[in-house]
C-alpha cells in the first residue's frame, strides 16, 4: 500500500498537469487572438501529451518493486514531470501576452510583420514553411531569435533542443512605439537562414559573422532602408567588438549595399536569395509613409504577403512627424495585413510522432 500510495501521488500530479495543458490549449485554440498559431498548438499538444503518457506508463510499471526502489523511481519521474511543466510554462506567457490590454494590440501587429517576413522565401519556392516563429515582447534594448532546436538549456536541459517552435523576442517599447516591430525582419532572417539550409554556405562567406550578416541582408530585402535605421539606432554610441558581429561601421556599410556581402547570391533550389526576398515595394512604402504621417485613409489593399513589412517600414519613415499618431495607425492597420492562414505548418504527423518519441526517451 505504501508503494501504491506513492505511485498514486505522482500519477495524480501527472494527470493534473495533463488537464491544465489540455484546458489551456483548448481555450487558446478557440480564441481569435491566437488564430495564427494553430500549428503551434498541434505541436505542443502532441509533444507534451506524449511526454506525459510516457511518464504515466513508467509510473504504472513501478508497482510491485521494493519501497525504496519505488520511491527512488517516483522521485526521478517527478523530476521528469517538472521538466514538462517548465517547458509548458516557458511558452505560456509568451503566447498569453496577447491577452494583455497593452501588449496584446502590438503583438497582433507583430504577428503579421513576422508572418510577412517568414513566408516570403517559401512562397517564392512554392513551399509551405515549417512552424513559424512565436513573437513576444521582452524588456531588453534589442531583439533576438531562438531557433527551433535552441530552447534555453537551463529550462529543460538537453531534452527539448529540437522542439519545433522558434521564438522571436521583440523590444518591450514596441508596445508604445509600434515602428520598432521592424526588428522582426532581422530576427526572422536568423530563422530563415537555418530553415532554408543556408548556414554552411553563409559561413563559407563570412565565418563567425555569417548569422548577423545574413540577417542584415535579409532585413534589407524585407524592409528596405528601415533595416539600416534599426541597426544604427540600436548600436548608436556603442563599441560592439564581438566574435559574432561585424564592427558597427562595417555593418552599416554592408546594410547600405547588402550585395557586397555575397549573401544575396546564396541559392536555394537554384534561386538566389535576392530573388527569394522580392516583394518590398519602395514606391508603395513612400505612399504609405505619407498616409501614416497625415492620418490618410489611403492605406488599402493590405492583404498581400508583403503588406505588413512594407507598412512597418513606412512607419519607421513616418514616426518623427507624429509619433503617437503613427503608432496608433500602425496598430490599427497592421493586424489587417496579409492573407488568411497560420504562421506556418506543423511537422507531418509521422515526423511529429517520431520527434515526440525521441524527446520522451530523452526525458525518461
């Protein structure tokens, strides 16, 4: 009875966590504010449920051993359960910022800017992109991307480094200065580099600077000159001398002429990056800049794939004339941009099951 009671306590904890996850997923999937992330919820449901099923099966197998061995095994499985809970709780607040009255509106805009940048090369290649990024706001004077396969090690150790949901951190002040969503173009570039399989070729060109140089080149394709404004503003007055970033002056030179880095000539299926990143319309950006600055209703026909990134670039050019007004107009217009659909696609059912099995084995 002592062994059974101990096992039952752990089983109850596992079942409560499964119920908590299930309720959260069902509520978010039914909420229009999360409509771009249905594919994410498929991934989370499959992986988290698979892990919990694995833990439960192991707990049921504990019955009949000595009490000392049973308690030790339950303790180990409780630690695995804690890992699942920490993984779940790492993602939840990043999604749930969309429920916040201040951050929610700007994330509705951010989702469209990221989606506009994310889909672009896959559209040209005729591919549906993998699970797209999850944007969220972070109180940092910068932004960063966490690719699939690079979830923080202090959160879930080695286990979930292959979890197929990348995230993009955006600066918190975008909640009051929406033109700062332009940084999403650069951060999305980091993810595109990996998911188009260009990492090796980029490193042949630029060594340790490859990630940043590629993301800079990609951001110019996505948002034009606004990419240069972003980098200059973030690095103004700083002496950046690290292994992974070019010196600021050199970086700005490359942004002014991204073709000089060679990154635009990198190819996927015989198509150069400069062609994969087409779609930014400088004339339209100029017209929208004037409209944003003047509270003009001329910002229409925004359902194209490139609309959100073109509009946020226009916001960068327009905001000095009327910061509060441009911010409000961006929050009004950006969530209406782009076609219907999600941020990307979940892995195929067989590959997701295989990944779930592999991650569950590592967990246990």
